[in-house]
């Protein structure tokens, strides 16, 4: 096995461990959108509401609800995932994560006993093939970050922030993808001729940060399934226009296996 193939194997093992962790994506049992009027979330204590930029919960000390290791006794405002100092609540082994999307607040419930996690039997993948790892050149948009409205897995259209395009070749043919900045690198939402058949209906792929000349590497062996492939209730963007490759990309993750 080559060094690249060994690194890829470690990556696939890490992916399986991450998604199947007690509070990984397989444990999501619900995304509950909040309004000003307090509501109850099934299976967890407290009354939850939206309070400006905060998700607010009111509970009693005996409810076993905690924030930052401290029992909630009264009303507490939680900063959502878009805040640099985001907060989460815990009810016994259940994690309650406030999120914010386009000004709307919700609470995600991550339960280690979720049926999706219990029935998880792995991720099917294509064998590693070096020809699917190709050089790419990134060109940022002259106007900076742009917002493209795309459908999401929950049936709603939402803006997707994109920063430029990468150009590359597969089997000698030129292609391009619209990409986003992601952490210290780039990412793309893609589909191809296998999507919805051999593979899930779309996938994500990440790339290293481009160098000063815009050069990076597109390794489709590391195309991975979006969170919504593992559990319902995730808000995943579909590929933007132009990100549906006409070729069959037989590389990367394919489907979720259920036991």
C-alpha cells in the first residue's frame, strides 16, 4: 500500500469513528425551531424560546438540565453555534445544541441511543485510486465572497457563501467547481453521474488552502457524505449550479450501511 493509500485509509477510519461517536451526526434525533413563545422539546426538560440572538431555556434544578456543568435553575440564554463562544446544554447523556441559520434559532438534540446510531454498520467507499487526486487552481471572485441561493435537504432555499472557482482536469478533460472558504482551506458541494445511484445524491469535498499561485489539490478519494445522509433533521445545501460533474466519480464515500 502506498503512503497516499495509507493516509486515505486512516482518513476513512477517522470518518467512521467521528460519525459514530456518542454525539456524532448519527445521534441527531431532531432539529426544533424556536419562536418567542416558549415550547417544549419532546424527551428533554425545560421550556425553550428564541430571545433575540439567544436560545433561552427555563427549567428547575431538579430537571437534570445543565449548562457549562452548572444545573439550570430558572431561565438561561444560550449562544448558538454561529457565536465564537457558543454554548450547549446537557440533559443526562443528551446534548442540546442551539444553532442559528439566517436569523432563525433552533435546538438540535443529540442522543447517543438514537436508532440511526444503533443501526449504523459503516460507510461504503470506492477503493482508493490515485487518478482521482488531481492538481487544481483556485481563482477567487473579484468581488469577494458571494451568496448563491440553493435548495437544502429540508426543502428550504438558503444562501450558500462561495468565494471562487477551482479549475482542474479529469482524464484529460477540463472541469471547474464553485467553492467556499472553509477553515484554512476550501470546500465544495458536488454531484456527479453516480449521485443518487451508486452514491448519495450529493457529497462534500475539502481541499488544502491554495498557495500564493492559487494551486491546491482536489482529492476526490476524500469526497464524503453530508450529515443529512446519516440522520434526518440536518440542514445540508445542495450543489450550486455548475457543480454537477457529468462524469462518474467512482471515488470517495458512497452510502451509509445499516445493520
